[in-house]
C-alpha cells in the first residue's frame, strides 16, 4: 500500500487519509462510502472489514427499535463531545425516524421532559456505559420492562461498539467531513 501525498493530510489527522487509488484492488470497496473514518481504518483492511460487519449488523439487522438505537448512538456522541460521531448520527437518526425535537432531547439528556420512559432509560444506559464501564443494575432492570433479552444484548452491544467508535475517532483525530459540519451548527452540543 502506498501512502498519499502530504497535502491530503488533514489538520487534525495523525496520518494521511487514504484514497481508493492507495489501496489494493481487493480493498478498494472499504472506501465506499469514502468517509474519513474508513479512509483511516483502511490502513488495516482486515480490521476495517470486521469493524464494518458489526456496524452493518447493528444498523440493519438488530431487532431493537431503530429510533431507540439511533438515540443511544447519538447520545454517545453527545456525551463524549465527539463531533464526528454526533454529526453523522444526526443525519442517520433522521433517516431512522428521529425528529429535530428528538435530536435536541438526546443532546439535552435523559432529564429532558419530552422523552418517554423507555427513551429516558436508553439515554441513561448510554450515559452510564459511556461515563463508566457498563449499564447500571437499576437502569438495566428498568429497561428489561421494555426490551426483551435479545434487545437488551443488542442495546449493550450497540453502546459498546459506539463507545469504541468514539475512542477510535478521538485517538486517531479523524476530522468531520465538510458536508457534516452543518449538523454541528444546526444542533450545537450543549
């Protein structure tokens, strides 16, 4: 794999973003779409493929309500103040049914009065896992009144995965693409 020219190194990135031409033919699909996170993960093609498979499963194959899933993911981005995660999941959240008011409520946190009980619990679980090492016992038990055992595991896996994602984004200083910056202006982090 050849590295890209230094002029493609973004200001915050730890190393140059890869382009399709930088990859072996069998790895070029890793940059579809050519998001900055994929342009860095492609330095490790097998890892990028494994990372992507779990992300696709979470996004399209879990039984967890897509709105709740996106609220949980968006909350991880808000709590960690990870612009990349937060901006991308504003767009994805809208695709999966989040309204602008939902997005503002997620950013505000579990105490927002517009949230339903299960939404409050999902955001609380996101806060607990993001700020600690897991979902607290009281929150877990309360969520079990709304989600079956499989969905509880899916929520836990989703929160774990996206807490990993924000750590990758922050450790590798991956920049928000210009087309996503508008979300940060529209929905500023508190």
